[in-house]
């Protein structure tokens, strides 16, 4: 892996000062002109960005920062035995990335990665499995991943659910459990973390959803008492109450009214008052919901059209902006959020980049 010159358009060179800057990393698919991960400085007051650095790595379709911000863990979403997890040292002041190591996941097409600081988990879409990679005390990945905790395929969709697919994982706020979306079995799997929190124990099914739903991504509410799931095939958002590893469904509400079967990502605003879910393939955009502060139920608030294929999006920590990575539009769109309505306004401050698919802000 070698460092690259940055070629994203819509950002000034990194020479001007900014207020309230965030540093962000963007993962891409590298089948176009992109060659890996790009870093930017983003001003969460003005919505302006500065291009910082880039590094070459194949198909870094999902990435995360370590809790201390010193490393970036990125999947290499390859559909064969070269599928891997790559680790980069990260220098926040400059945005520089330095390759540290790459280890095989032994599970094909890893499409999501999460960590609790003791272990890194990749969700392997084609492999239909999870891979667990223990960390050294300083956050370095040690050893190779071992594909395990396999999902199943008994969904009703005769095209999309005929083989197992695991799409994402989320550690519970109390650090005791891991939840995983079992796409082709229409369920959320539950795992207990061992006492050292560096390995998993399969602990059954946390919840089932309607047949043919295709559960994709899930997120915990800031209060830790509610979980929200976006279902790719049905286009529904499912809301749950959460307590001690248990999920109780409270609501199912439409995010994709066009039934395009391409719902993708889901996030809450930092204050927990609004929920957003992205849809692709038809009517590309982001569905917006208000969240009832008492019981966590949702009500439609609006819909924001986007460029083509909004696979992933991120909301700035101060809640003022939502950035949407639109893969087929080759653009990251910057939207300003209305603090009282939750609605989005396109700032036209586009960040032009080939096939962006994941946005993460450094801690």
C-alpha cells in the first residue's frame, strides 16, 4: 500500500484555518478512479472542508476509528480469499494515514467493521459470517481473523436470501453484548462477550423480523434503551426496546415507500430527537422521522432526495450537518440540518470523489 495524491474536488487545499474542525475518513470502492481511503478536515459550523491525505487500499467499503483516534480499521471488501482487514496509523493533526498491517478475515466480502477496543469484528456479507480479531493493548490487530458465528439462509426471498449474509454488528452500550443482523434469516443475532470482552459466545436470537425483510444496519439510541433497524428488502424501519441483551419490537414504519428493495443506512441525531434512513435504487434519498422521547416510537417528518445510491451517511457531532456518501453519484453531499424540524437543506458544498461509501469522523 502506498500513499496517494488527493484528487477529490469540492474541498480547498489544507492550508486555511477553520473553526470547530472535525477530521473525517472516507472509504470508497476502488473499481473507478478512487484508489482507497481519503481524509478531510470538515468545519461543523460552516460546512466547509479541506482535503488532507489519501492512502491506497482495495475496496475499503467500511471503516472505523479506534476510540483514541490513533488507528483506522478498514475492511477490504473482496469476494474471494483475499478479503481482509487493514489497519492504518492515523495522525489527526495532519490527517495522514500510515499502513500498519493487513490480516485476512477468512470470510468473503467483509462489508462492516466494529470494535470495543479489545476485539475487532468484521461482518462478511458473502461469507455469511463474523470474523473476530483480538487487539493488543495499544490497538494493534494480532493474528488473523477466523470466520465463525455463521448466519443462516431461510428467508422467503428466492433471489436475495438463498445464501447466508451477515451485514453489520453493534456493541451494546453496557459492553456486555454484540448484536448482528442476519440478513438472510430475517433476525438479529445476539452474542455475549466474555469477561475480558475479547471474544464472543453465541447467545441465540435477540429478535426476529417479518419474513423477507432483509435486516441490514442497526443503531442504538443515545439513551441505550432503544434500537432501530433498517431492513434493506422491505424498506421498513423496525424499532425495539432494549434491556440486558433483550429486544422487544415496538413499531415497524415505512422508510422506502417505493419498495425499491435498497434501503441502506440508519442513524439518529446526536440529541436522539430525529432518525434518518437512506434508500437507494428508486427515489434515492433519506427518510426523516421524529422520535418520541417517552417511548422511542417514530413518526414521519420528511424526505430528502439525494444523488444516486446513498449507501452511507454521517451526522456531525454538533448535529448541524448530515453528509451523504452517494456511491453512484460519485459525490458526498453536505446537508444542513434544521435543529427543530430535523429537515435537511442541500448546501451545494459537494465533495466530488469516485464511489464514496463510508464516512467516519475521528474522535
